[in-house]
């Protein structure tokens, strides 16, 4: 699972709207204040830092995901239009499953009432294929 990250554009396109440059760990901490760090167990912070600092390197990621030969589901928040459109386009191009929810990508994780039925439908479908 590539949570909160579009294999076509990363998060950089959406972050550009906030004019903050590359979304590194330090930049995310600066934008989201203490709430950002409180999301993660302290012993996970070194790994989270590495993920943030590398996740904008998307060259070859779309091809790598497409060539995995596994079922792929993309879901996004509708309030991030660049990632929404790119995700929808990638899904159509590669035959991946796709759905969207209200809000941004954080809403896509915490809005379980909208997300869980879609996930269960996807998991049920792939378990029968």
C-alpha cells in the first residue's frame, strides 16, 4: 500500500498549491506542528522521516506498480484535484480499481464509513478472481 501517495505525481503537485517546496519530514512537521509528530510512535519516527524524504522520487514508480501483476486499488480525497485526476487517469489506463471520498487524503484514511465498504468490496472481488 502506498498510502497518501500517488504513484504518478507523488504529493508534490498538491503541495505546490501551498508553496512550500518539497514535502520533507521537516517541512511536514513545520506545516502541521506538533499534531504531525503525535500521529506516529516515537520509535517509528526515523523510518517515517526516511519515507517522507524519499516519497517524492516518483520516477519509475508508476511502471513498477503496473508491472507488479497484483490487484491495485487507488483511493483519494476529492479535495486534492491534481492527485484525484491523476489517480483516476492511472486507474483507467492500467485497469486498476479506483474510488474517491470526500475530503483530502487524510479524510481518505479517517473516514472509515466511506472507505471500509469500498475496501471490503475490492478485497472480496480479488479473493474470488
